[in-house]
């Protein structure tokens, strides 16, 4: 393992940003695929908050600022989230009413290759 990043965020904070700034906020932080996916979820604020936390966790594990839209959080067919373009980073997202949390674990190259 190369590093770990974790982030927690208030779902209400993201919901307030969406209600205040709408598409302007969404388009600044999320990709079209993320917006399309998250808007289909019953509690869309939880979905957006989870993706926001995952992006923050990836920034922390990388140790440098990366524009939010350069990190795209998608889902595999089985629902497991992954970050497109960051295949050596495993992520997990959880949310429970008030908070969303995400963890990002960056694998060493040899750990990543042996996983395939």
C-alpha cells in the first residue's frame, strides 16, 4: 500500500450548495456522468456528497491538488465505485443521512498488477 486518504462531509452542506447554486455548482465539481448517475438516486444529495468525499480522499492520498472534474467517480456493474484514470486507487463510499464518508487506498504498482 502506498497511501490512504479519507474524507467526511455533511450531506446537508452539499444539498445546500446544490439548492443555492444549482447546475453551476454541479458542473464545476462533477462530470456529466456523475451528474446523470447521482440525479437518478432517490436521495441525490447523499450520492453527490459521497462522490465529493471520494474526490477529496483521492486528493489527500495523492498529496496534491487535482481539479475535481479530473477525478471521475463511476460505478462498476456490481455497484462498486472506482475513480476513472486512477485504477491503482481503491475507493469505498458510505453515507448515512447526515454524513458521507469515503476512503481511498493507493496501491503500489506491484500490488496493483498482482491484483489483476
